[in-house]
C-alpha cells in the first residue's frame, strides 16, 4: 500500500507543472541573456585593461635580436696615422677593419622612473571605465527584469479578460438554451434566438483574439527567461513608494547616472594624461648583450657585455596637439553633461506620468467595485423582467455584456497596477531581485 501511494505521489509530481517564482524567472532571464553577457564581458575587459595599465608602471624585461649587413665597413689604413709606420708598411695598407655584418642578442630591463602621471592617469581611466561598464550592466539587468515582469503582467491582463469572457459565454449558452426552449413554444420571437446566438459567437470571436495574444505573450516570455507563463507563481509586492522617495532613489542610485558620472572620471583622467604626455618621460634601462663583434667593432668574435643608463624624452614641437587633445576631452565632458541632463529631464517627466496613472488606477479600482456590483444586480433584475416579457431581449444582452466588461476591467486593473509599479521600478533603475 505504501509503495502504491508513493508511486501515485511521484506520478502526480511529474504531471503537475513546476512552479517558478517571478523572481526566479528574472534571474533565469539574466543567466541566458546574450546582451547582458556581452555587457558583463565589457566590464571584465575594462578590469583587465586596468591591470595592464597598472603593470606598465613596473619594470619590463624584453629580449631582442638584430642582424645587420652593409656594403661598406670601417677601415683604418697606414696613411691615417700622423707618423710613418715603417718602410715595410706602405701608406695604403689596411691595418684594421670591421666585419661587413654583425649579429647581436639583447636582454633588456626597462623601468619607468618618471612619466608625469601618464601611466597613473591611464590606470585611473581604465578603473573609471570598468566602474561605468559595471553600472551599465546593472541598468541592463533592471531593464531586462522590467521586460520579464511586464510580459507576465500583460499575460495576467489577457488571462483575466479571457476568464471573464469564458464566464460570459457560459451564461450566454445557458441563456441560449432557455431562449431555444421558449422559442420552440413560440413564447419569444425568433429574433431573440438569433440575437443570443450572434452575441455568443461574438464572444467566441473575442476569445480567439485573446488566445492569440496569450500565445504571443507566452512566446515572448519564453524567449526572455526560458519558462512558460503557466509555470509562474507570483504574490503582489508592496505598494509603490511615494514620488519623492522614488525620485531621490533615481538621482542617487540609477545605474545610468552612475555610469555617466564614472565616464566623467574617464574624461578627467584622459585630460591629465594628455597634459602629462608633455612632461619629461624618464626611464632607466639595463641591458645584457651577446653579439659579434660586440662593442669592439674591430674584433670579429662573439662577445658578452653589459650596459645601462637613463633615458629622457621631452616633446618640443608637435603642432599644438596637446591643446587639441584637451579640447577633445572638454567636448566629451560637455556631451556627458548634456546627456545626463536630458536623461534626468525625460525621466522626471516619465516618472510623473507613471505616478499620475497609478493614482488614477487607484481611484478607478474603487469605482469599478461599485459598478461591477451594480451591473451584476442589474443583470439579475433584467433576466426576471425579460422572462416576464416586460423588456426587450437586447436590453438583457446589453446588461449581461456590461456586467462582463466591468468585471473584466476590475480584474485587469490589478495587473495594470503591477505594470505601473514595474514601470516605476524600471525607470528609477531599481531591481529588487538583484538587491
């Protein structure tokens, strides 16, 4: 008996669809999103670039080799000496000469000593760029979460409308059966029967449209997170925060605003780097050579030798490229300021519109509660009046349709409110699942 019960429970668990919370669906959407993954790769690339910039401040070891061949070479003849070398050495005799080719292998150590802050500014620029890319990744996560939630709440709206129409269709079919019986007894007109059939067909047609919308939304939802809409379970969250609280959150924590602020740090570091490039660049070097002929050009043999020193470079004239570089950085900074101001202005407008719609939806909810109750009572009264022959059949159908409309609007309003709350969270860059 226990084995049979266990088998039944196991089979039931397999047959029932798995339940997935909306938060889990959002997390799964993050995991499978190529766009989000690409943005995370941008952040990783910036972090690696920062490491490279930091390591450029340390010493570097390089190995190189060189082979050189020439058509001419250095020669020292007896005539080059200010005194005669003897009667046995004619003036044109070659005393010393260098080989026509040379080969040199070099192992060098290079250490920057002073760059005017050029290398440090490069590292700071990459660090700021990495922070900006990470903030953009947070923004993409918030946007993707908003798309997943919006798709789900659209589904709830469509499903509520469908359920309301199914309820109306069941009542119309029941009513149609009564009308058919009354018409068979010639107690009602045939036009009443035709009107009831037409109204039922109109509801079926609307149901077909809703089924298409539901299927399209399910395809959209699956493409976002890999789950079907029928798998999702969700409990309504808290009420939306006050406008002032949401606006303060936007100004202080929106990922795009933070990213733009970090971009300004990139521009500032680039300006410092442009100025540092015109300061003295000082570095030390030490080299180990093994070559032929080596330092002594007159010895045609392999030689090992060491050398070291300090190098100094300073730009003198470059057609004022420094000023052009600083002007470009200034233009980039102004563009960032303009983009930030425009984004803040448009977001403020959108947030006020969303809160106005949310406030209106709250008032509509109270009204629809009363209207739906009145419509239900009106339908019951008109059913009795129609059966008594006191009202026309179209009046009854209008009452039944009105009741369905108010019920559908009442059910859809809850999903609309969740949609508005999702829109507010997305606009201010808030993502509860990430927190």
